[in-house]
C-alpha cells in the first residue's frame, strides 16, 4: 500500500528541485560557442555572481561541482608547503582541508564540533598565537550541510581583523548562496566559492569562485596553479578561455534562467522565504522532539541553518527506516545523516526552489512516517509549523 505517485520530491540538500522554467531553458539546441550571444550570457552570469557574492571582485565559472570549486580556490592562491587553518563545524570545511592536504598544503584544523558553530573568539586566539604568520589561508563554510550549522562569517571576519592577521579568508557558500545574506566585501572575505545545485536551483555541474584583488595578487606567486583552474588563463578577452575549453552551454541556459528567477523574486525576499520555511521546519522538529527520540543536531537555536535541518534520532531508532518509509510510501526523499552522524540522523533540506506546500508536505510525510513506524514523538509538529507560518506570513 503506497500513496506515492507522480513526481518524487527531493528534500535532500542538493541537487535540489529545479523550477520547470529552468528545466525548459535547457530544452533547446546548443548554440555557437563563439557567438556574441553566448559571450554576453557569460558576462551577465559573471556580473550576477558577483552581485550574489556581494563583491566588486571578479567571478569565475567552472565546469565542476563543489569539490572542483574547492580545488580552484586552493590552487590559485597556495603553494606546496603553505599552511592553512581549517575551521571545523561539521564535514565540509574538513573536506576542503583534505583536498588542500592532498595537494601538499599543511593543514591545521581548529577543532570544533558537529553540534555547534565556529567560535570566532577561538579563531582570533589561534591567529594571535601565529606570531610567525605561518597561516596563509583560513577555510570555513557558511553552512555545513552535514551538521546543519550556520557559521557567523561576519563575526569570523571581524575576529581575523582583530588579530591583525593577513591570512586569506576563504569561505564556502555551497549550501547558502542565494538562500541567505552573503557579503563578500563587507565581511572581509578574499575568496568565496559555491555551486549550482543547491540554492541556485540549477543542475549540478557548475562551480563559482570569486576572488578579490588581494587574492589575485597572491595568485601571481602561487605555486599550485594548473591550467584548468587558473584565474589568469580565464581572465583574457578570449571567451573560449573563460571555460578553459568548450562552454557548458545547457548548464548556462539553466543557470541564467535560475538567476533571473532569483533576481525577480529579490535576494532579500528569497532569504526571508528561506528563514520562514526553515523556522516552520524547526517548529515541527521541536514539537516532535518532545517524544524523546528526535532532536536537533545543533544545540543552539540561533546556530541552526535556514537551508538544512539535521535531525538526530536516539540510539535504538533507525533513521534509515524513516527515510525508507517517506521515499517508498510517499515519494519524499530525505537527506541521510552523513559523516559522524551516519545511522544517527536524517536531514530535511529547505533550500532553493521551495515553498510552503513543499515544506508542509514534507513535514506531513515525516509525521506520517513517525506514526506508521511507532516512533515516539510529540503530537502536532505539522500543526506547529502551520500555526507559525499562519502567524508570521500576514494576510
Ligand atoms: C557546504 C558544502 N561544501 C561543499 C560541498 C561539495 O560539493 P559537491 O558535492 O558539489 O562537490 C557540499 C556538498 O554537499 C557542501 O554541502
């Protein structure tokens, strides 16, 4: 017996649901990769990426996923033997650091936790102790998609400034760009990176990096540069070189359309939509948690991200069974607990092309699964979400 039919609903943190307009934008023939129309599209996307990152700096588009953008950011500014400081708050900054390590960069991890955000004071203390200025770059994520934490990038930027340290501040916005404020210039970020498949509502396969003048100056002396990722190679007038080869035309059609939708909505409105829907999810989870089995992975409410909520389950209960029920019976795909939370958590993504029916439907299905699987939970999670939205979204 199932109530699944029609479209499967992805509540995973990427790839996310793509708007129909974005899907349709790709349903056309390729275009001449030397045409002025494509050159203009590239220029417009680069411009709009810089707007999204809130920077005057230049943006680069790569045919890659987030891992590629990590590598692009690292190879352009570092040399073998350089040291970077990785700020732990889950899985992804650690992954970025692992890529650096594999390239011959020395990696120091500022120990954090999977259950709370990076502490800016700890960053400042570590940087003050680096009297020899050995640390060349600081790597951190704005939202860690595994733990569900949101880091206060502005405060970390202030901490770096307070320590008077000149390390490059490099920020991963893969799970946050287009979903919440990001202020590259105002927060003192030197290199920012992101990808197409989450808040950007486009297919996986495009990666973005923005680099300010300081980073581009250091780039001129970086020893890890390789032709594909190299910023200088991509900066000339020749359009073909902007992609180090053939342009990914269909992905660009999709991204152009997705960006148009995002700007049409307005960045502030999109951020507010994410905040409201995330809070609805949190109201539901908070209610279910009263049953003593479910809980928030992130201890402090203000450190829970607006794009993904990581829900822990007590020992003896099985998140995979819950996910399986949601998927097989109802066609809703939840995110799996990953890394340290493997087998102990599930994730509800609320990023990108999401609206009230999608989120309330997802919450309804989870509550249905909790009931069907006899998992103890506080009653009325969906009610709490609906009541919250009904009060917050005024008539
Ligand atoms: C915050 C963050 N950074 C980087 C990545 C890596 O991106 P990709 O899987 O596209 O390589 C992810 C993927 O989920 C992510 O969530």
